C-alpha cells in the first residue's frame, strides 16, 4: 500500500512540474500502450465478444481507490466480463470535471473497447445479479430504487453502461460542469433526445440498503460552490459542447496493480475556456471581489 501511495504521489508531482510550461494548445493524446490491454486479459475472457472500459473519474480518493480496484476486478472477473479499469486522474488546478474526464477516457480507450462503464470510485455493487454485460441500450445499474442516496426518477449517475455507438451518437457528456453535480442529469436529457431507451436492473431482490456499498469518505466535502452565472447555464441542455470538443492533455499512463488486480492510471490535464465557463475556477471571482474592498471589508470611498 505504501509503495502505491508513493507512486501516485510521484505521478501528481511530476505533472505539477509540467504545469509551469505554456498551455496555449492541447497536446494530441497518444493511444494507450498495448501492454495495458494485454494486462487485463486472462484465459476466462478468450471467448468474450466484447471488451468493457471501466472509466473512473478520479481526484484525491486514495482510500476508495485501494478498495475499488481489487473489488471490481474480482466482481467483473466472476461475471466473465472482459474489462480494463482506467482511473482518470485529473491533475490540473481547475475544479473537478467528471464529465470531461469521461469524455477524455472514452477518446483514449474507444479503439480497444466496445462499451464503457461510467463508474464512481465510491460505489461498489454487492448484488451479484447486477450484470455488467454488453448493453444493447444504455443500462443504469445504480437505479433510483437501488442507489443508497439518490432516488429521483431521472437519476442516471453512479454506474451507467453504454456502448460505443450510443455514446458517440449523443456526443458524450457536456464539458460545462465544473464542480459537483448535474452533469448526469444533462446526460439523461441527451439520451432521451436521441430516443435511447434507458434500462435498469430487473428482478433484483435487494434494495437501497444492500444492493450497493457507498464508500465515500465523510471527511471530504463535495465542491458544490456556484459562481459567475454557473447556476443559470448548467440548468439548461448544452447543445454546444461534448465528446467532439473536450480539451485535454495526457501527462502519462501508469500500469499498476493492487492486490494483484491490474488497472491503469491516466493522468489528465483538462483545459478550461474561461470565456465560456469561468466557473472552472471560482477562486478568480472571489479574488476579484476582494480587490474591490478596502482593508477590514470597507467599501472604497466615492470620489
């Protein structure tokens, strides 16, 4: 565990050094090395017609990661699902963007996989009847009737399976969602606009307390801040951004193992257009507001 912790720290520190250089234009990412595809293959998958990329948006969730990787590798192997786990580690200084990380992860893995699982790192399936098999239509495994926390009808977050063709059809997810929440609600509208039927697990005898285990650390607060005109813009359907225009740079690929379970860390630097989504960095607005105040919070005198 200590060795992996040190390695992940080195990965992030290494990219922080790269951040000091000019970022005027994104670097075209290289395809994942063939080695990582071979790493996840074993004899029980030789007859699999499809391969799944488990795309896990990630930042500073080490405890959850240590539990997630070996658990999910075992769970999927027991279902004979040919899979590779990709930890999409956001290493820039902007607010977390789950949707853009998934868009980037899809671009990087689509040539070697037939479908993806958009998977939170803090949600573990407990019911073995939850199938991760190839989805003809989008499959929302973490259904509102099963998820331990979110129970509204249009919820499709947590764990969603979607094949490559359908993800491209809806242009992936919106890139406008910096900070926590709402990106999956917007994705729901995209799927409905494309007339895709979202299915959910049937004949599951467990419920909200025993279908999934939520392992989110209670000491970590979610980034729910809203700044600039973020609240207004992100309440509407985004018809401009998505899979086709996600801007990112890959710092490195790292093939790793936890308790013998293979996975790949992809260190990703996202780019933000401050003109269209200034809320990728709410600190700038706060800084600008502070400059307008005199010491002790007094307003400047009128001239």
